[in-house]
């Protein structure tokens, strides 16, 4: 909930999700699954880890299980909804990382067996991102 308020206060925030911000590196993704920490708010689980030498402070990827959603159309829709919810609410996290001069990689996993509505995913994404901000603030510099 707090993220929405922060987004509205910072009008100059650029709400983009460009190529540099997409997590594509197989090495980074494998490392996240092996050594990353996680935060979960059903139906979204996020794996995260701090990395060195990224050109942007934040990179993110999304996935939906092909075991739970057999049709690619359904998986693609879920991923599109999750990317859009993330894009609209990532600014406070991005600002925090810029201020602390850290780089973070995120990987969002959709856990539910039902196709989501955007409003539900948007709300849960805000909660999970706020939890992530709280985890980062608790860490020593």
C-alpha cells in the first residue's frame, strides 16, 4: 500500500521496463535459484540477490509454471500481468537501491493454479515489493 503513495508523490518517476532492466542472464538466474533469498506473498514469490557490476540498479524476470498452466497463452498472460504490476510499482525499490549504490536481481514466480486478475496481482505485487524494501532497509551497509 505504501508503494502506491510513494509512486504518486514522485511524479517525475519514469515508469519503464526496458531491455537493460530485464533479467536474461542464465548465470544470474541459476545463481538466484541456488543462493538467492526469497520473499513470498501468495500468489507471488520473489527470489532476490545482490550482485556486482550491473549497469542498472535493478533487473527482474518473471515466470509462470508450465506444469500448472499448460497453454502458452495463459502463461504469457500471467507474465504480462506480473511485468505490468512490477513496472508500475518498482520506483521506490529502484530509488532505495540507487541511494545505497547497490544492484539487485529479482525473479518473480506465480504460484497459484488460477488465472489472476490484474487488480489482485497489482495489490500483491505492492505488498511483496514493500516486504523487499523492508528486508533491504534492515540489512547493514
